[in-house]
């Protein structure tokens, strides 16, 4: 087996700025920085095989920040870009539903429906035309630091490493990318960001971050069923009154419908199954007729940052800063984060361009910006639902009427500790029944995500103490990882040599992983650590 090459043998690339993540925040940042100063060298690295392949969002976007970034974008719009035409807001029971007035924050006049993955693939060549260097398939495995601890760049993960750590025939040592400043735009629960938050204690003065899981499919449906630009959101069934959940259903062009279900990861019920909740919702009488006879084109899942204003960590540290979903800027009541991602990327670019590429002062600048003013107004809406659906709705109405001027701020707690133990929780009757629409199970859903991992690479889902899984977790929670993972990555299987005489062991089907990070967030023992796999691995979403 070959030895790991010393740092001196690694190839080194040097830039003024390296950006981790080619999502809307990272690409907008790179574009704006080059607009302001073409002489600054900028590199964007992306772990997906192609730009947009790991991007999943609703997505309805407010266009103001995009107008500011690219004033002429409508002359050459993204491949999927449908102007919003009408909104509906549904309250569902198992067999029926009724339309309610659309909340002011969810009115979408003037907005557009896009595929965010396709939009990022559209943004990337515009960044490259300005001189930005973009490298898909480059997975940042760790940050680089100088002797004082300042971030000085990132190290790309080695390629060609076998599951047992041996170097395969095509082994290539990862490149070190060194830069004066590193911009983290990894999206929700970023692998590097999680480590940096801990290292620099960036969350010392904020609430724990909160998350939801969004599961989405893109359908091709028979002619005549869609009304391009129609936007529908729902709440109620299949979630119970104690579980935060809701759906989106967006009518696109060419007889396509984008639809999905979002479940708050602060749920208490150890038996709750987010993927199954989505499938149950699809079979509701108000939804199923739209999909019958149609086909799934693509499907996937991702974590969504929902902590808001009170969970914003410090977004600067020596040599680096955080933007977009990595910082946690999504506006939950609006169900929108793309405009915030673009806005924060532009703000970071303006800060660095006028500040000699120093991250110092960016935290204060972001907190004094329109992005944070928007989040402060709605800071109490999502936490209000911790007290139940009806309290949450009443609280949301109050916060909307008062413009968020309540003299209090409701607090967030960590999602991993919100789950109740089996013996202490009476799971509600959800009235879930048989369903007819595809996919039949989670493995079939993984097929539509087109996810790819070399089977012979190190498992990127690290369980710090597997014995807990078949002892304490089995007894206390019934192994919820086998239910909350949307890709059937985790299984408890028979094994006569299992830990502690249990006769069982945890099997990790890492090749199924769609990189949603739910396990890293919701595991009640905090022993699952999601790390980036080999560059280019993971889902290959199409138009999600």
C-alpha cells in the first residue's frame, strides 16, 4: 500500500479567492467580485460531477437581487423560467382540503419559477466569461490553516482511494488550493462549515441551527393538466398537528410539474418517516389526479436551513467567511432562499473588493443588511410551530400583522435532541394508507436521483460508535436512521458477530446517499458524521 504523500509533494494552486460551492451564493459572489475588480483571481470548486447536479430547490425566486447582479438576464433567461401567475394555499385532511387566503409573504406576483440546478448551470458560464475558474468534481475535504490558525485555503480530497484506505491504480493526491480568503458557499450543513463553526466557536452567541428536509420530484404529466406559473402550497395532512410540514406544487412549462414535501427536523415522533409523508401527500385526492398517468423525470432530497435570524452564526473568521445557506439565510415563511443567497454573495464580494480581501467586518455588514432585516421580521414564525399547528398559525398571523415587532424572540433548539424516546411518546394515528403512484419505495426513488458512488471508496458516513446503533438506539428510539433517511442508506441486519452480543449490526449503503445530510442533523446521539466522498460522487439531478 502506498504512503500518503507529504504536503510538499502535493500540487498547489494559488488564487486571491477560493469559493467552495457552485450554488447561487457562490456563483453570484464570484460574478460580482469579478465585476468589481477583474484583476482579482477567483476559483470556484464544486463537489458535483457537473454544475447544478447537486442543486435541489423548489424553486420560486424573487428577482430583485438577480436584477441587480445581471440587469439584462431576461434577454437570455435560465432554461426553465416560468413567471408566476397565481397562488393557492391549501389546508388538507386525509380525504379532502380547502383553499385558504394566501398569506402575504407567500404571494408570488412578479416572481419566477425556476429549476435552481439549471439556473446554476446557466450562471456558471457567465462567471467564466468574466475570468472565474470553475472546477466541478473537486470536493474540498479539509481547510488549510497557517501557524496562527488563519484559513489559507482548502485541500481537495484524494482520488482513487479504496474502501480499506489502500491506493488504487489511478490514485491521485488532492490538490491544495491556497488563497488570501476562502468563501464557504456549501449550502445547508456544509462539511467544512460544520468544522469551522466548532473550531472558531462561531455559534457561541446564537441559537443552535435548525433544519428541515425537503424531498422533491419532477413529473412529466399528460397534456392539458398544467397551468404554467400556478403555485400551490399546502399544510396539514399527512403531518400531524405536532409536526411541522408542508408541500409545494409548481406548474412549469411543457407539461411538467415540480412538487415536494418539507418536514421540519425538529419533529418529536421517533416513528415519523419524511419520505413516506411525501408519498402519502402525492396520493391525496387533490394531488393524485394531476399525476396519474405521468412519469417521474428526476427526484431527490436535501436539508434546508430554517433557524433564521436567531440561529445565524458569526459569518466571518480569520481568512474565511460564510454566505447563502451555509450562513443560514433562508426565509422560511416565504419558502425562499435563493434571493438571500444571491444578495449575500454580492454583499460579500463588495466587502472583499473594498477591503483588501479581508473578511474582517463582514459579520457586522451582513447583520446590518437588508438580508438580515428581512429575517428579523419573521424570526418568530417557524419557532412558533413547536407549540403545535394551530398555535403556530395564530402566532404567524400575529407576527405578520405586527411586522415582526414583538418584543420577544422565540428560541431554537437543536434538532438532534428534539426526538422523544419510544417509551415516552405515543405516536399519533396519521391515517396513512396504501398508495398507487411511483416510486414504490426509497430504493426506486434513489434510481430517479441518478446517484453514483464508486462502491470501493471509503464510506463517507462515519458512525463514531456503531455499537450504540444496535444497543441503546434500538432500545430507546428503534433506529430512526432507518426511517428518516430518504435513500435507505441505513439498515439493521442480522449478524451473529454483532456488537455487544446483539446479533445485529448497522449496514451503511453509502452508494445510495443523495447528500441530504439528514442523518448528520437528526441522529439523536450525534454519532453520524457526514464527510464529503470522492469528487464527482453523489446525485446527478436533472432540472431540480
